[in-house]
């Protein structure tokens, strides 16, 4: 691998942009020129092979598009990254001098496909970025990374592009921020960037989602840009012009993870210690609650009463919504928290009733 690419990928923030799909030579070259003029974009992306939901949809221009990317790099100096899903994709991308590969969400979800890509990369030193799987399954995401590691890949990064969820209306793919946060915990120090384009599915929310990822200490962004977004051959609604992309970048507040300022460090240390104490108190109270649940389980067992009492559960939630609102807690949080507590209570009662 080119050492310049290795050091290049350590840049923070890392900004990747380009069209969802390479469509024509002129479109690729003009997009690259306008992105290079901005001066903030670090890498040019373009879809060459497009996994589409139904046959007959535009599935990419194929290998010919790699030649256009080569020309774009020669003219602008921008390094290149493309998505690969098969061993043949890997071979052709390498033959055309692609600098960084990424594995898409539809591939990450299939261990057989990931293994094929990993096998094709054995003995090859090139950075590989792994998008989260379509469904919210961290084992598939981490499993894809581990397959690449076992194949000898050393320079691996992650791309958060959101997750498919039934009934979701605000996003094309729900961000589910707690999942990439967990991946940061599992793979400390590994590059994690955000793909707001696929999370949002529209232009209006790109800045908002990008800022959230920055505030959560993501290492960069992948945003789709096109010289004529409204007439793009794929994912038109989520692409922006290079100039609009620059406006989004300019509007973002880039933050740092730490500071050595004494006042900040001391204040944060004090507040974190208070949080630790509150967490201990919360766990103690939850433990007491479960002991009460055990007692209730004994009474239900002795009187042949079912564990689940729907009316009681609704009563608990209604009380919690009122109290939570008074304390500034969102209804969504109340539901998630009490769902977890309720399931733990059910597990305790089930154990009491069936031991």
C-alpha cells in the first residue's frame, strides 16, 4: 500500500465525496474537478457496481467506470475509493489503481460474500472500509471486520450508514446511534466515519445528521455529490452539488475529543464522579425493584396467576410518562428504559415460577 494513503487515512476529519454512481466519463471528471476546487474533500468515491433491490434498475456501468476514475485521479490528484462485493470486483479495482475499498451494507450482511472479498485480499495491503449491515446486527458488522483481519488486513475502518427499520419515516435508514457507539467501544482507535446520505435519503437532513456524528467523535464523513443531483441515475434525492457540499462542510462545528485545560478537566472529573455515584444508586434501586418482582412472582405462582398483567404494565407506563415529562425525559427514553426493566422483571418472575 502507498504510504501516502496510509498517512492520509489518519487525517481527521476525513472527508469522502463523489456521485452515488459513475454514470458517464464527463460526469465523473466534472464532479472530481469541482470537488478538487473546493479543497476540502480528501477522497473521490463513485459506485461502479450497484447492488439494486430489483432487476432492471441501474446496476452501475461496471469496469469502464474505473477507467474514468483513473483519469479523474490523474487530473485532480484525489485518491479513489469504490465499493466491492465479489472477488472479481476486488481484482478489477486493484488492477485500476483504486486506493481504498469499501464493503457495502448488502455485502456485510452476508458472511459468504465478506469471506470471498477477504480471500481475494489475502497478501494485498490496501485499506478497507466496512459499512454496517442493513439490519441492526453488530455481530455481522464486527464479524466482517474480523474476517478481514484474519485474512491479514491491517488498515480497516468502519462506515455508519444507518439501519433498515420497519415503520421508520424520518430517515431512509435509522441512525440507531447506540450501535456505532458500541462498535467504537469494541474497536477502539479504528476509523469510524458517517454516511449521512444513506441515513437521511434526502438533502434536507444531511447537515443535522453530519453534526450529530461529529459530536459523537466520528472520524469523518462520506457524502454523495453530483453535478446534476436531480437527474442522477440513482439516489437522486440524497445527493447535492459539490458547491452545496462545501456549504454543508462550512456550517459544521468540528469538535475535539479532549483538552488539557485545567478548568475543563477538573469540572469534568467532578461531574463524572457524581454520575458514577448516581449510577451506583440507580443499580441499587433496580436491584431492590427486582427483589420486589421476585416476591410478586411467588404470589403469582402460589395463586396460578400469569406473569404478564397488561393493565398493570399500561398503568406503569402512563405514570412514568407523566413523571418523565416533569423531569425532562423524552417519551422515547421512558419506553426503552421501562421495556428493559419490564423484561428483566418478567425474567425474574419466570425463574421464580418455574424453578
